């Protein structure tokens, strides 16, 4: 057995007023200003000096291929 409790039953008038005020501020902040808009200029400056993970992408392929072949040989031989 359990007790069903209404979510608003334990709220005071002050809590309801604070909640309404916070909701109004959130709506005002999301509607106005440039908070949600960006031209990604900061991101471009950040990404400008980054480089790729390796200068030898073929080396990664060779290492993976060699590992797979070695694992297959060891699996079938042993």
C-alpha cells in the first residue's frame, strides 16, 4: 500500500511565486539576446592550430593489418 501525494500539495505560495519567477526569467533569457546564436568565430580560432592525430595515416593501417594477420596466424597455429 502506498500514499499518493500531489506534487503541488506541499508547496507554499512563496515556492510557487519563486518557480513562476524563475520560469519567466528562463523564457526571457531564451527569447532575447544573442545567447543561442553564435558565428563560431571562437571555435575557428581554436581549431586553427590543431593538427591531425598522425602524419602517417598509412602507418596506422599497416599496424592494424599486421596485428590482425598475426592474431589469425597464432589462432590457427596454436
